[in-house]
């Protein structure tokens, strides 16, 4: 099948490489010339494990190509995926900015030739597919096409596996022809018995927001319970196990921490709150999850202050991990962006290390922080060491070595990676999240 993907961001690039791997002929289009030139050589703009290998392999096998030219690629395509960005609007009101989607629809419309399905893959508010349809009709009244919604549920750092082995595929379609094409595209997956939920366009659009909002609620729930655990001297890790074994609750996304970040949960929860307002409805529970998430970040700052004896001024705080989660260089809405400036403001000196995110971090963090090349270098002379993102390379720290290099042996484990007794036995003061 001939497929065009418009937008070579996270979703577009991963989808393009994986659909090419399925054997489809995929052309990825982007209006950023420099990016496209680099992609043609197999140079990937983001860090995502395995993506570079997959892109190079499929370029060599002629299943995947890159271009800036929509006019040449669209006429041949049976399916066009819109995977351009939908950032929060610059107005700061939480609405998703759909300019890129609508611009893409406008640009591709004149080039549609035979029947084509135009599929929204980006996370877009309910009603966007209808708008895309209206725009294409306006621009090209002769076009023979359908619109569809096919939201993507991949996680950064595990994107290829998530695409290749999803829990489900969701497609929102209105015609048999569009459904047939989408089923054909995903045939390699449902041959592996991946369930496919075929529904209306609006349901598919809303399902994506509902999934992300639910996961955000789950994280905020366990973060609040973690705080209760601290108050009543309970252990949130055992508690999460105890409740998670109930199949109705499930054991995933019950890890307390410094609050969720990333390109999806913060943006999509806000967008959902705005969408429902327009319909005169409310999602109180999502609003609460957003508030709890902000409070959790502030609580982490307080936790660090307490471990420093109530005052950050003049103290050196070493931070391990800056990205919003491991295995990505993505800094968007990372808790580090809130926590580090709050510590700086109170007069702390900050030394940091991150395996992949330091270049990206420079765009988001004040330039007064010191970047170092190892965890041990970051810890040198520090009054406390904060584990903020649970990269694998921070999971087997040598506490004796850290103790020798730090000014005071204080370890703040915001991801509950370590067993408190082990760290304390190494001579450290220890605190985690949700366990005394
Ligand atoms: C998420 C969704 O998982 C994915 O389905 C959707 O397509 C995009 O948004 P992603 O943002 O890449 O993916 O990361 P995810 O692994 O879901 O983590 C998001 C945030 O939640 C991270 O900051 C992570 O640290 C935090 N988190 C996750 C927790 O604090 N506790 C958990 O138990 C799980």
C-alpha cells in the first residue's frame, strides 16, 4: 500500500518507519528542508531507541523515503496520515493549536487524485476530522476521499515496541472503503491478533484524550496516596502492589514520583478540559489530576529543602536525570523544569547529569546550572543527590564512591529506585516518595 505521512515529528517518524517495516511503501513529508535532508541520510532528529536502525534499514530497502514535496507524493497515495504537531495554543488557554493540521489539509487537497483516506494520527480535539473534511472539500470540490481518525498510543522510549505490539488499534471511520484500507494497513498486526476497535470518528478522537487523561488521573491518584502514606507511616510500594493485583485496578501506572510530564499528558489533559467546556460539560476528575500534578512538583521542592535542613541557600544540589522519563531526550513539561528553577531561586547551586537530555535541557533550564559528564561528577561536593529520572545507569550507583565525593551523604530518591535500608546502611540519609 502506498502511504504518505505528513509531519516527521515523534508520531510521524515512528509511524512511517514502522509502517514501512510492515512492507508498505511510505513517503514521509515535512516542510522543514534541513530535517528532511538529514532524514534522507538516516539522521534522526530525536533520541528513540531502535528508530535510527529501522529508518536506515527501510531507506535502504526502498520502503521509506523523505521529501518536502507534497505535490509529487499525494497523487499516488491510498492513505495519507496527518501526523503534524498539535501543541498547546500560544494563547496559554490550554486549547490545542490546530494550525498545522489545517494547513496540511489545505496544502494536500489540490493534489488528491484517486480515492484517498485522509487520517488524523495526531492527537486532535473532537470535531477536527470534520474540519479537515470541510477544508479539503473547499479546496478541491472534485476530490474523492474520506477522513478517518486513527489515534496513536505510543510512549516515548518504547515507541517502536508500542507501535509493533499495541494493546489495540483504534480506528474511527464512516465508510466501508476507508475501513478496508485501514484494516489492510494494520493487517500485519491483527494477524498477530491485536484487537482492532472500529468506531465512529468522534469516538476515536475522544478515546485518545480519555486514555491519556485516565492515565494522568491514575498517576495523580497514586501520588496523592503516596503523600498519605508518608503521613500515616505506610509504604506506597506495597500498597500499589496490594491494590494493583486487583485486575479491575491493574498494576501499571501506579508508580509515585515527582509528577507526570512529557509531550502528552500535560497538554492533552488541559485540551480535554477545554473541549468539554465548549460542550457545557465538565471533567472534574481530570481537573483535579492536573492540580495534584502541579502540587506534587512543589512538594518535591519542599522535600529537598527539608533534607537540606530547611534551607537551600548556599547548598549544592546534584540532580540525576532531567528528561521527563528515561530513554528519551525530551524535556517537554519535565518536572525538572519546575523543580530546578525553584531550588535556584532559593539560592541553591545546581549540578546535573542526564544521559541523553543535556543539550535539550539547555533550552529549558536557567544557564546558571552546571552540566557534568557522569553521575559521580555531578555529586562532587554536593549537599544532596536527587534522583529525578530513573535512567538505568542510575540504578546501580556506588554509594561508597558517592559518599567520598559528596559534602554530605543525603540521597533523595524521587522515583523509589533504591531500597531505603541499603542506602542508609551505606551511611546516607534517605528519603523516597510515599515511604518513610
Ligand atoms: C504517554 C502515553 O503513555 C502514551 O500512550 C501516549 O500516546 C502519549 O503519552 P509518554 O508521554 O511517552 O506516553 O510517557 P509515559 O511512559 O506514559 O509517562 C508519562 C509521564 O508519567 C512520565 O513523566 C512518567 O515519569 C510519569 N509516570 C508514568 C509516573 O509518574 N508514574 C507511572 O506509574 C507512570
